[in-house]
C-alpha cells in the first residue's frame, strides 16, 4: 500500500547524484530508492550530459569534483532551469558552506557521513517543493 503524503505515492522522483566517490552513489542509492530514480555522474562533464538526458528534479552534488566544484555545476544547472533543486554534500559541512549554498541558489547542504533520515527528509522536501512550484494560470 502506498504511503499517503510521501513521494512514493507518485512516480519515482528523478535525482542526479554527482560524486567521484562510488561509495557516495551506493549509500545514496540505499537511502533513496525506490522513491527516487537515481542517475549517476562522477564529474561535472558527465553531470551536464546526464542532466540534459534525465531532467532530474533534484541534483545532489559532492562539494569538490575532479573537473570543478559544486558552484560550477550549480551555474550549469541554473542556465538550464531554475526549477531543479540543488543539494550539496560534504564532510566539511558547516554554517559558512550552508549559507553560501543558499546564497547561490542551492536548496540545502548535507553532511557526510550521511544520516539516512536527514537525506531522505531533505530530498523529499526538495522534490515536493519542485512539484508544488507550478506556474500560476
């Protein structure tokens, strides 16, 4: 039976996870599937291509990538659409980084190691916020 009020009552939410670390992908897959359909990228270049193919509702990005960082990818995403929610994660998650993420138009910051309940909560809220922000008629 589908849970009322959860993202599992709808089609799986497309989420792009961007990290050079395979363990990040594995961990987030365990936390977010089946409510989310995860797509993987290990670099900014791969993420740009995957973003165009899958049009994710949420992007979850490691702070530092091999070919840039979260700021670069956030700018790439914002050039495509302002509707996609962008979440950064880092072992060094602190208030200063959180404020920068928000000020640049990101949705939130997650700390590593991942706390499953927090990851699930933040991604669910980000996905629901995107769905609710439809243009007024």
